[in-house]
């Protein structure tokens, strides 16, 4: 798919469904290898707004036809770093999903096996990087939407600490969980992308934080001697694919051989993560999505006879089923009489989960887990069973609830040739240790150099 030519005309990618401009592979790869984004193409999940050139759809009919009058802060920063915005990528509508099947624009397939999903919700960005359509991509991660598709597509996916990167210009899903994330083939490339977009943006996003910004590439020393790695026992549960578990345990052994200390730790409240995520996320989403009323953005049904009808008909026609399901769930858990029982309780459990991470991180520097319980599943396999779909995020959601940095790195392939991902989670603001560990592990393997279609 990626071409040697520097032709910048728009191309349609057959495997990802994304519209991506071709780019000069050699020049951009040289720049990237030196830690520069000068002329490096970056594909953008279509939930991040880019002024004028591209419509911003969030993969929803309700935003049709919407063009943003402004650039998201991450886009502005990329442009300042010299990067080229090469196209918009497909996603689950409003980032709600784990398979990129919930898109009003059609499905995206997994470049490793086109009968399978690429993961979601940033499936288009992950597939674009895996198939070579773009060396880098941005996504968003509210409950795992960067790390889970990275694992399914055999690329690196990183979610920084909540507050590290401005959310201005990210179409809001659940504001206390949303964070921009990045994809690349290698940890080093992801560090370069993070460097460009990190930093406070108080004027536009009050939750962005003015923390010192380290040189993330410098953190990639390859040295893990004395590093304390925790294996949380709750992440090795029944139902996890044996090859995935084996890959993570082997990684633990390899880190140990390189001088790290590996211990088992416990995060007992992790088991409530999915349950409380599916209260907090819909609550915030239902409130954020109230703005799509047929008046202010995109779609407005032409034949409504009253203002109320405009609201109702536009939302009925504009939103897909999964989005409607979450709006209903969210409205329910926030309604009088249920607020205390559901929303408030979920927030209390969220605090306990955060405290548990704080405790564990007194004794370890980084946590090692699978990214997903299984490798990529078949298209259509889980579409009729939302609960099974939701369980895909069981290992990724806790980092969002606690606001922690977390990465998925390629960890080999299963018997069917599908990529496996492992996850590393770190302390708040300690992206450096997460990246350092991921890079040290990555450098012992050549999985990142493999592409779909290579002979196995
Ligand atoms: N798959 C999760 C969900 O559907 C996560 C989504 C995300 O991170 N945007 O909510």
C-alpha cells in the first residue's frame, strides 16, 4: 500500500478504508529515525478535528456534513513540528466500540487477516500503521481504544497520563477518561510523536497539566537493571487465550534475565473495572452527546414540524444503535433515584481502584499484563452480544479509570499468525519508565519489523 513515490494525490486504501495521501517513504523514515517529524505523515482518527480540509465525522451520520473551523491542539502541535496530516481514519461511531464495526462509514478490516476486526475504536489508525499506509497515527483512548487495536494489529499503541496531552479538539466521549494516544511501528516512534503533542493547554483544556516534559526518546536506554516489574494476578484470569498468557509470562522472564525484578502483585478491585466503566462512560457520554440536537452541528432532518421533532428525529436518524444504547444507559444512571445507586457508587469504586494502583506503585515501577484476553476476533462474532464485546477491554479500562500511562507492544503471534500485544502500565506522569521498559523488551525481538503479508 505504501508507495515509494512522493505523489501526494489522495489514495484509497483497500485494506483500511481510510483515505490517505501517499508519501515519500524514505525521507520520512529517515526523519523519524532521527526523532524528527519533519514531513512525516501522520494519520488521524476521525474524532480529532482538523480545520477545513477534512470533514470531521466521528464515524457518525449525525455529524454529516461537519467541517471544523479550528484545529485540535494536537493537530496544531503536529503542524508546528513539521508533520504532514495525511488523512483521517475510521473508528467506531463516537469511539464507542472495540472492533470498528460500529461505523456509519463501513467496517475496517484487520490487515493480518481480513476476516477479522482490527480492534477499536481506533481501528483505522492501527490498521493504517500496520499496513504501512502511514508510519504514525493518532487515536483516542477512553477505555483502551488505542492499546486494544494496537494489540490486534501488531503495532505499538500508547496512552499517556490523563492531562499530559490536550483534549481540545477531540470530539468528547467521556471527558474524565478520554486521552489522545499514538500509534507507531516502534516504541521510539511513539516517543517522538508523544514529544510533539505533549504539554499543557490551559486556555482550551483545563484538565491538561503543566508538568515538566522530559525528553522521551532519551528515556529509551535499553537498561532495565533493578527495574521493579509487577505482575497483577487478577490479569491472568480464566478465559484468557493460553498463547497470550504465555507471551506475557515469557516477557516477564526476559525482563528478569535483563536484570529486572519481577514480583506478583494484587489489584483486587480490578474485577469491578468493566462494571463501573460502563456506568461512568455512558453517563459522561450521554451528557456530552446532548449537544447533537440538529441545530448546532451536522445533520438536521429537513421535514421536522417542531423544534422538539427536530431534536428527536435528528437524533433518531443520526445516531447508530450502540451510541443510542449508551445514551440510554447514561441517562438512566444519572436520573433522580438512580444517581446515588449507580453513578455515585461507581465513582466511589473508581477512587478505590486509583488508591490500589497508588499502593502497588509504592513497591513496583511498572505493571506487566496482557493487553487483551485474546487476539483479533472474527468480523461479526460479537456484534450481537454487547457484553462479550465490552469484556475485550477488561485489561485496558483500569488505566483510564486511574488516569495512568499505558502502552501495548507487539509480543509475537499466535498459531493462526495473529499478533499478540502485551501491556505495560506506569505511575502518573512516568511515561518514561513505561516507554523504557517497552523499548527494552521490543529490542530483543524483531516483531515490529514484520508486516502483514510477509511470509510467516
Ligand atoms: N471499547 C471501549 C468502549 O467501547 C473503549 C472505547 C474507547 O477507548 N474509546 O467504550
